[in-house]
C-alpha cells in the first residue's frame, strides 16, 4: 500500500551528474517517478519535487534557474560539491531559492527524508504544478460568499441582459465583469472597459463615442470610440456613478437604440454589445440628490451582482495571499515566500478596508521586505497578535508542536549533518529519522 501511495510522486532531476544517475534506481524503488533532463528542457515537464545538480555555471548566470524555480510552483533541492558551498554568496542563493540542499557524496537515507519533506511541504501549501484556468484565478476562495458568487455568474453569463455590479472599492468588480464575459457566448469578442471616473470630462464623449476628423480642435484623424470598439463583445462601464449627467443622457439613448453617433457626425452606427456596469456608491441616494438619472438606473439594473467585502469572507484570505505571493515573486524575481502562522492570524484579524486590493498590496510589500523564509506580520504592515490569543490544545498537541519546532531549529544549523543534529537533540539517529518522517507526513 505504501508503494502505491508513493508511486504518484513525480521527481524531476535537472542536469544530472553520474552520482545522480546511480541514485535513480534507489529513488524509483522508494516510489518516485523520476524524469531527468537538461536545464534548457526542464520547463517543458511537471513535477512534485525538483532536484538539480548545481554547477558554478548556474551560479554565474542564474536567471534561467530562477525562472524555472519561480514558475514551477514546487519545492527544489540543490545538489552540489562541498567546495562550491564555500564560494561567496552561494549560501544566500540556496537559502533564497531552494527548500534544502545536499552535498556530495549522496546519503540515500538523508536524500529520501529531504525529498519526503519537500513533497509534504508542497502538498501542505497546495503547490505542485497544476493548471489553473482564468476563472479560478479570478474567483479565488471557498467561502460561502465566493461559492454563491460563482454559481450566480454561471447563471447570468449566458444572457445578454445588462448587469449592475455593486460592491466596495477593491472587491473585484472588474474581475466579476471579465468572468461574465469569459463565460458568455461573447467570449471570443472584445471586452472593452471604461472607467467613467478616470477620463477627463471634456474627453469622455469622444472616448466613449469616438469622433470624426476635424470634429474639434485637435481632432486630426477619425477616432473609434470605446463603445464601437466593443461591437460583438462586452462593454464594461466601471464607476458608472461618476459619469457626468450630460453623458448619462447620451448613454441612455445608446442603450435604448443600440446606436451611436461619433462626435462631429450625424450618421447613426449600430453597435451590438452587452453592457455591464459597476459602482461602489449608493445609486439610489444619487438619484434622490439629482446626480444620477433614474431612467438610466433602471436600464442598467436589469440583473444585479453584489461583491462581498473581504472582512465577510476571511476564509478566502489564506489561498488569496498564497496566490499573490506566487504572482509577485515572479514580478520581482524571488522565490515565493511562505507566511508564518502569526502572519495569517494577523491577516484574519485585520478588517481590510481596502479589500482584495489592499491584500494584494500588503503581500507585495511583504515579498519585497522579507529577508527570511517566511513573511511575518510586520512585513505586511500588520500588528502581530499576542501569543496568548491561541486556543489551548491537548498535551499531545503541545508535544507534537515542540517536536516540530525542535526539528526546525536544529535543521536550520545542521541540515547537512543529521548525526550532529541528533546529538544536539540528545536522541539517536534512527529516532531522529522517525521524527522527520512523522512531521513530514503530518
């Protein structure tokens, strides 16, 4: 049974050396499905754990190696000669990009333990190479609110009726609009977004409807407007509540007739679009104050979607933070960092006035500032919770936690010498291996 469970573990060995080749039969006997290749071809395959024979040439030109590790989404172990480890900055490079390292010659028992721990960590973090489509990337999370939103969008997407998307700033209203477009029959058509509050008032008529050459000073050539550019697809009107009243009348006329006239022309042009609009303001209150047309409101509010603020779906924070960490790691050229449990607890406690946008920005900050293997609350700009806020567990739970902490501490200093690590802990080497296996599989 154990062998069948391990058989699905995929190991990629990159730039294998003769010692690596001699190791492969033992790894396969331990249940690893092994694929070996050169670095240039490593990006074509997928794996659960990676093992790379680290040469000085990799360290001299590390860009390709960083790209492989950063995009693979799994844990990697470096294999190198002891003399290479003594070179300047090699330790920092390994600490930055690798889960663990092994100096030659191989100790098969230690290699199996290291690979097992790497595999366990990859599974724990929900990592490993897997295909994630755009819909899942947009709507991350498994909270009740997110699951209900997915189901609602699947119902609304096939229709051509207008949808009004409401919610606080930063809750992903544009992502909802893009999801509706991708799930619709218009998915192969254009998706055109207009931020009604970001375009200067004197330009918005031309931006939305286009203009003819010579229509006004500076109109040196004909311009196709955003509405016309969305023909056959989806038109997304973001921050519709900020649209000036004069433009609200023009937009209403377009929605009634599905025709536009470019500025400087009286020739009507038919446009076939589905209209989605979004707002973070109270449109009903704006109508009462005379700032928004009631007839336009009813034209846009045929179907409605409400995005939930992040403080109401905190179950989604962990997976969203991990996704942003991987995303920004690629952007800044670093290996994705884990979050400490204190960091996660601080994120759960925070009220997130800026919603998902604030979460993304804080994770980006943490990826830039952190110098360790984990992102801590301070690097996110959040206060750490007092230790005594943790619930009291059983004695067995405390013992297990103490064992794991002791292993983590000793491996930071003696990861290349298990005999010395066992001696420091005052236990035998077999007991040390049993503890490693115990906590790797937990």
